[in-house]
C-alpha cells in the first residue's frame, strides 16, 4: 500500500443544531384592545336610551278638584297670558302677577297656588308663575292636570 494522505483534514464541526425562531403571537395586547373596545361599546349603548325619551306632561290621573278657600288658581294660556282666580291680568310681567297673587292670598302664607297651564304654553310662562309665588312668599305650589282620554 502506498502511503499517502487519503485523509482530509477535519474541519471544525458545528454541533449546534440550526434552529429557526418560530414567530410568537403575543395575545396580551390583543386582549387589552378587545377589552377597551367592549368597554367603549357598553358605555355608548347605555346612553342611547335617553334619545328615546318621550314626555306627555299635561295629563295625569288626579283626584277631582274640591273647593278650597286656600287655593289660588293661576291659569296660563298658550300665548302666555295669565288669569288669577278667573280674573285676567293686564300684563305678563312677574311683578303684575306677584301683585295679583298677594291680593288673592286669603289664607296668607298658607295659600296653595294651583297652576293650570295650557299644554302648549311655554315653560317660561309656568316658571314666571312660580317666581311670582316665591316673591310673595307662597311656598305651596301644585299643578292642575286632566285625566287622559279613555281613563275612567
């Protein structure tokens, strides 16, 4: 046999396996975003109920009116005119209304002001009656209503 180098020199061997990094999907930020979206939807749908609010204020089930000497009935017309105990007032000012309330208060401070306002009268007209009653010192204020149609 001939002597000769049949051997190749050994190269450096890499014993570490070649691993490819698998992509990780981190679910924690995904869950955080979903929770924020759920909270936003819950809060926004809660407030949508207020847009469905419908009011019908001028009718109510109330007992029949009785003659009471302590009552001062203030009628408010649709155009803002006032009448105190069926006597029409000249002006629409709170001062004129307060003067008429003071004259009509037979029981003094114990008199009850009954506001009988038209269903289409302005809110300001009713507030003016309440302000005039406060100026005179009448603290008992109530509202007259009618029973709805079809109710016994």
